[in-house]
C-alpha cells in the first residue's frame, strides 16, 4: 500500500476530486494548509499598500491506495492539479506498513 499526499492549489481541488472520482477513487482526507515553495510567497496590494504574503493557502489531499493503483492515482492527481505555473504543488508517495480499520479490526487491503 502507498500513502499519497498531494499539496495543491485550493482552486484546483474540485477538479482533482472529480478526476479521482472518475477513476473510482472516492476515499480521501482533505486539509486546508499553508505553505510556500520556490516562489517564497506572493506580493499583494490592499488599499494601495503592497505587502508580502509568504505562506500561501493550499489544500492537502491524502489517500492510501493499493500498490497497483498508485500510478493511476498519481498521474490523475498531477494532471487535474496542473496549471503550468509555479505553485501548482507537490505529490509525495510513502509506503504504508500496516492499515487497521478501527470499527471491525480488519487489516491490510480489506481495511481500505
């Protein structure tokens, strides 16, 4: 099993969710996060004054999937989240050692 964590633009979340549903992936955890990458924030103007926002709001999507589905999920996520601009985000893939469904005690792939 793999845990896939994607940090994406908040404006692209609905596109990502729809694309994942399109390939049958509906289970996910979504968190509003803030961060910065290569762009180191953005300059904005408010009432004529310019100020720097160095932590940009993003959306974090987390999923645990079977190994054989990981590549399809990753490519779908990347395609749906891409705008071609700096700040599109990152995808991290981490091996999952063990999964337990709390309600039933099931383990492994059946616990997904």
